[in-house]
C-alpha cells in the first residue's frame, strides 16, 4: 500500500500557473494552497480544480510555508512552487523513493534547471541549484525569511531527475520579486541591529556581480547572464538602501 502524499504551495496572483501545477501534482492524495489574498483568479481556479485553499496574511516565506505544513493531512509533503514544472520521470521517482521499504531518508533534494527570459541558464551559480522539495513533515520545517530552506533532523537523499524552474514571467515581475526579497532581508538586518556602511553600499553589490558573472561563469550565459548578474547585484544595493531608509523612518 502506497504512502499518502500532500502537495503544498504558497500562492499570490498565480492564475497562469494553477492548471499546470495541479496537472503536475495530480498523483498526490491532496493538494493545498495557502494564498496571500490574491487579486486575480488564482483561488477560484484552484478550487474549481479540487484544491483546498486557505488564506493567510504573508509575513515571510518560512512562516507561510510552515503554516501550510500544519494544514497537511499526510506525513509526506511535496512543496513545489507554481513556477516549477515536474515531469513524468520525476513524479515516478518521487513515489518510488517515498515508498521504498529500505528508505531511511526524511527529505530529498531535487536539482533545478533554471530558465530566464526564455533561456536555460547554465552558469552564474545556477548550475548547482538544488532544493528540498520532498520531505516528511515530522522531521522537517522551514527556516529563513527570504531564501528559506528546509531544516531536517534526519538523513537527506537526492533524486536523479531534475525539475524545470521558470522564475521569469516578465522583467517587471522578476524585479518586483527581487524588491520583495530585498525588503525582507533589510527588515531582518534591522532587527539584528546592523547599520549600512560604505562596504554594504559599494563593496557588497560589486562583489555579488563579480562572483556571479566571472567567478561562477555567468559570462557564458550571454546577455541573459549579464542581466541576471546586474539585477541581482543591484538588489543587494537596494537591500542596504532599504535598511538605511528603515533607520531614518523613510517610507
């Protein structure tokens, strides 16, 4: 008898991806969305496809994901984002590994093929991109405000098959996402009492660009590699600008 699985996702204005996500995760025994009060058709469309939807005010990514875990009826969790595509081979491997009688893993890493502006990105740090997307909720929880990660109290395995990650919808959407990340990181730094300096405004962003574009070979991804390195380095600058504004009570 196969173990039951819950597929979870956090959503905000994701109507364009809802149908694909539900089709990709149709092998799960239940699908649950925790939505941050979307203004588009995300909730209505999801519910029409049989998804259970809970509303929860967004504070940070880990809090939202941990709240979603509390709604799962089953121990084994699939926590994919709606911009991630799960192919047939990966679906088959997930079910197989979860149900192996010799399985002593509490979570599994999955490699991600990252797409930006319609092109697969092979360098710039994305060549080694992987994340835990399958885990047993009894041994795992999320930690971190922005680039949240799964913290486990057991052994972690890795799946052979990869997923496709389509983070880019439009340049404005991608930039808005980075702005949100910068704001959350600035808030975290403020709570820790860190004050921005020349180093934070100039050295940190420059290092980010050099690291991503040259040291991690983003230069080989052409103009897309340059754009990615530039906007990510600028998001580092914005993080400390927002931190500076936070100290000065400027909105």
